[in-house]
């Protein structure tokens, strides 16, 4: 199921701490950066923090600017984004600012935690997600039930860590503050554990008074049948490549990208590339790689249309080329219609040979766009 776009937001000291151990919250951002955060809050549908952040910081999580709140209302949105907190135990303070400011509130918790939270008389909806907290189920609920398309996560460090480790964060806004904490007992932004491999993509750096904003996007593909946030970026790129194809009345316009498990783009291609009237996107992309490249067995092929299983123009269809390359994971946007081949099932052919095939239907319309003349 589609998830919201998940944006992680945090400020840290030069030595990587979110706060110190004093009784008052350590202010790491500058006044101008607090205004930037207010702008980002105004742009999202929901803001999420963990119960530990509510206990430690007692945040209000408001859009403070009257002008920005008025703009939200004029656009048909609630004055304030939905406020969401996550707790496994249901241990929440009914007197916290979180419950008494802003608009609608939501508690996402376990079955056992829901019993406790509902007994507190909170001014919030309480949703039980099962015996344990499941981030995918939580994000699915926010998107499908609550209509959340953009989610801003403001902490704490445990939540940021879990979302990044599970490949569920689409973007990271990290503000670096020019001070040191130096206390090993203070909370850090990210904890130990297994993260996705590779380097994140730097999208922006911006000085804001005496702090620096850095925006990053993850690049590493998901594993197996589980999509990651980076899968959306790469499949979107494949759809963009499809739009570059010379139009044809006898073949689809398709784009493809091959990405290593660490997020390195290995190659890309599109239908009818370089003047070849019959070359397919996956074929074009794979032809640019050494068949013995050791990265291929753990790579992912992103293609705007599922790989073909039958073709007259070449000895091998694209599904077979992918199998021959040793690739074990494919992400696609659109199942092939019967326009040229009845009953085409590239996804089924690949899956039968042990390849993980992930379909992201939210990209189907983008994949169809350059093929409208074939579908009308």
C-alpha cells in the first residue's frame, strides 16, 4: 500500500547530540531556522513525535504563523496539521501541551497500549496497531485512513533511527548547530544498528544564521518484496526516461534504471535509444554493463513497464535478459496490457524464477503518460 512521504527533521550539536541532560530543552536552532521549521510544518498533513519526546520536551507542535495557518485554511486544509504520537506502552501525560494545543490528535500504539491510553481521557483518537508497533502498518493507516500524504517526523532519535533503518524515510532535514554537548548520557540523533548501505544523496545545503541546514535523500533500494523510500525515487526516474522515448505506434515507451544495492546508479536506458528503432529500455540499460559485474546479482532494475516476455525484434525478451544478468529484484509501475501481446506476464515469469518483483501502482499514470496514443 502507498505510504505518506516521510520527512525526518532534527537539529544536532557538532558532536551529534539532540539535547543535553539539563532540566530545560537545549535550543539548537536559530530563530530563523525555527521559522523555517514552521514553514515546513505548514506544508505537511501530519507531524509525528514519540511519546518520549512529549515527556522530555513537552512540545506544542504548532504552526505559529497566522499567515501560514490562513493559507492552509484557504487551501481547504485544517488550520493545523494532524498531530501524531507513537507509544508502545500507552504511558502518556494527559497534562502535556501536545493534547491541549492545535487541531486533531492521534495516538498510534499497541493493543495493550491502547487499553491504557483510552483510560486516560485524552482528547485524541487512539489506534491499536497490533501486539507490536509496526511502522509500515502505521504509515499505511496514516495514508489510507487519515489521508496523510506528507508526514513530518520531529523525533526522537529512536524513531528517526527506526525509520531510516527500515528504509521508510524519504528525506532528512538535518540542522547542524555550532556548539558541543560532550555528555555521553545525552540523547543522540541516531542509534546503533543496521542501516541501509551506501551514501545518502545531498539535495541542499543552506546557512541559516549560525546553523547549517542539510537535506539528504536515501539512495539504497529496498530488499526483497519490501519497497524502500529510495525505490520511489528510482522508479520516478525510470518514468521520466520513458517520456524521453521517440514515440512509436508499434511499441511502448519505457524507461529503465539499474541501481546497485548501495544506491549507486549503474546504468539507465529507454526504448528506441540512440536511434535503434527496436531496442527496449531494460535491454539498453543492461547492455551498458559488463555481464560479469559483481554488483548485478544484488542490484535492482527499475522499469516503468514490466519487462516483456515475448518479442519478435530480438532473440531474447527483457525478462530473460534480466534473468541472464543475475538480477534478483525488479521494481515496476505498470503491468503490460494486451495491446501488442495477449496475456503478457513478465512479472510472473520473473517471480517464478525467484526474482522479487515489486509493483508500485501509484506510478502507473506516470508510466502510461507517454503511451497515451497507444491506449486510447
